[in-house]
């Protein structure tokens, strides 16, 4: 269990330091105490009137402790619904790609399937990189409209 840190009297230790410096030092001490103690320790609250004791759990927990208490975790796998939606969207995207002109299809294939940069393509076909970029933007907006239909 983490222990509370002892407060240092910075005014006594550094009498020449300004109030702003002392304030920053005290705030950093409090921040360290919060991170080392307040987050990690569970405490008990005692109500003298009703003679009840309430456990206040720590705000930081270990994976092992959560497993022991049979805590449920979200699966890392893609859900069946998400996989189905993704498959439908991919099919629709491929059909929309077929609606493009052969030059537009080639540019999309080079950029997104082969992973080439706009600059590489512009050097290969001797066209300004800005022209390639403008074509890409125009083709993507066209694809977006086709996908919405």
C-alpha cells in the first residue's frame, strides 16, 4: 500500500524563493500524493450516527483483481454485425469503383491499393503533384456521391 508523503515546509527550506515558486512546489507535492496515494488506496468511511462502515474502493485497479472478481471485458474481436456491415460496405465500394473511368480507377489503385504517394505518381507520369491531388479530391468526392446513392 502506498504511504502518504510527508509535507515539506518550502517556505522554511527556501526562504529566498518567491511565493509563486513555493506555490508550484506545493502543488507538485499534492499531485504526487494524489497519484501515489489517493488513486491507489481503498479507504473506509465510518458513519458514527448509523454505525455503518462503507468501503471506498481505490480508483486504480489491477487486471488480476478485476479477473478475480469476474469482471467482464469487451472482446477484441470484431462483432458479427460489424463484420457484416463492413463486408457490405466493401462490396458497395468495389461496385462504385467500377463506375469510375479507367484513368480514375488507375489513380485510386496507385494511391490506395499500391500505397504510392501523390509525389511518386506525379514523377512517374510527369504531371504536377498539385494536379494529382486535385484529381484525387475530385475522384473521392465522386465516390462519396456514388456511395450515398
